[in-house]
């Protein structure tokens, strides 16, 4: 049988090879990462270590109670953090009604102080920074570092592929699509990052590492993430953030995880803060 080779067939053949050889789409990768299945609610123990070179490490533990708000009333999530240690701070509790990263709305936050027997509202601030009044002022990890960032807020480009922990990863550079004037500061006085490089596990499509850079293109923070599986969901197990210049670090370990218990939204109210964490276990 004779086959007629036409210009159209040659073009289709060439296009098929071009499609096969094309680089992965960085924006599509980050969208897939962001759209990973998310638990409806979670209760867990968060153990922090705050490390400054030459000084004794400081430690703190919290019970976190968290609920996905799925955008209801403009909120991304609501969370309570009950301080379990150190003993001098036991009983302090924080409540946050948090808007998505990129929102112009102010977060709603409260703190319960047992020595005063009162709950007070924390001064409103934007949802990307932090506040020295909050319970996590000593941490290098801020809301901006820990909350998933909607991919549409950034321009993404694939830098290269590398091994990390013996697994192949995409390295994706993400830069804000819209630059704010003057930039805001995180607690501790550091300027918010102007770009980040995410190391995305090619097989699991989970981020294993994020490197945050400032306007001078100097790395501000190197954050590495380990994961744990709960049923059909992947959750953080350990996060380590290091400042390359000073080697100061914050380590977060997540244990005693319970998910999808059907927590009622009404529990995320300032009236819950003086009742402690036991009722959620």
C-alpha cells in the first residue's frame, strides 16, 4: 500500500514533536500544587523551636484548631492557637479570622490573656505581615510564608530541574504580578520578599522547599518542608526556616493530627478562648 506524504501530514508530525519536547508550564504546575485536596478542618499540636546561633534554643507548643472557610464572608480560614508551653505562657490563646493572601481586607484577630482574664482585639493589620502583639512574634515563619499563595497573584517561570532529597524537582521562580509601593515589612523589620523559588516534587506535585529573596536578590529565608499523609490528604510534618546570613532558624513540627471532624464554625469565637484546648480533643 502506498502512503501519500502531504505538507499537512508533515506539519502535524512536526507539531507533535514540538508538543512532546515543550517545557512544562510553570503556571500550570503552581496551579496544580495550589489545587491539591485540602482538609475541611484540623486539630494538631504545633511544636516550635526558635534558634539563634550562640544562644540556648527557645521552645513553644500550641494546640491548633483550624477550619477551611472556603471563601465564606471573604475568609480563607479561621484558626485558634492555645498555648501549651512554656509554662509562663500557658493558657494564652489566639483567634484569627484570616483573609486569603492577596486580599486587601484586614484580618480579624483576638488574644486571650489569662492573667487579666480578658480577651482583647489585636490592632488590625494587613494579612501578609505579622504583629509583635501576636503569639508568634519570635518566629521567622509569618502568615505570608505559611499560607498557600494563590498562583494568579504571580508571574511564574521554570528555572531548571534539580534533585532534592534524591527526588527530581521543578524549580519555579514566582514574582508578584503587581508590585506594592514601598513594600511592607514582616515582624523583625525584614522587608517582604520580592520573589520566591519553589522546589516542586515532580511526582507528588508538593512543594519541598521555598527560597525567599529580597529586592537586592539576596536570599532572605530558606524554608524546607517535610510531609505526612493522613488518609487521602498530605499535610506538613516538619518545616525548617533558616536565615542564610545569620543561620537563625525556626523549626515547626506538626504532630497529633486529627482531620475532618466536622468542627462547627461557631466554635471559632472569642468565647472559646478561655475554655482551653481539651474540648477539641
